[in-house]
């Protein structure tokens, strides 16, 4: 089980895994770096998420089959976004990429009603026992 879990909202270009360059993203990188520095053997799991606001539109457009197709794309986009954060962390701070794992959760775990709340990367911090 993670010692700490935080939702961190990184800003991306719409429907893209390209990270935007802005002060909020810069601050978030620093927060993750601090977690890794506190415990040198610790690891981070980046869990990418996308917003689920289009699911009903997908259902109207093509039924459940289309929803499943789009869910797979959402899963990949969410993983690509988490991977973009890892890549940037490794580049900025010369971190060992093995200390940062990534997974994509698609739209399966919404935290609120707004799309903005659900376009996020959740950070889980695991320490060595």
C-alpha cells in the first residue's frame, strides 16, 4: 500500500499527452522530486486519468461497442500522459526511471463531476520497509 497518494493536475494539450509548459506543471515536478528525495529507496507510481465527459456521446454515436473502443483509447492516452510526466522528471532531475512506474486508468476512476478534476495524474509514493 502507498504511504501517500495525491492527485496532481498536470496540464496537457487537449486529447494529447504533450505536457504544457507552465508554472503549475513546474511546481508539480518539484513536489514529486521532493518525495523521492525524502526516502532514497522509495518509488513513485504515476496513475494517469482522463475525463469521462464524452462517454454518453460515444454511446449515442455507436453504442457499447464504440464506448469500449474509446475506453481503450482513453486508457492508452492516460498511460501516455503519465509516461510524459515520468520522461520529464527523468530529464529534469536525472532520476532513475526504475523509481517511477506508470499506469493508465482511462476514465474508470473519476473523482468528481467536472472534466478538469478528472484530467489528472495521481501520484502514489511507496517507501522501502
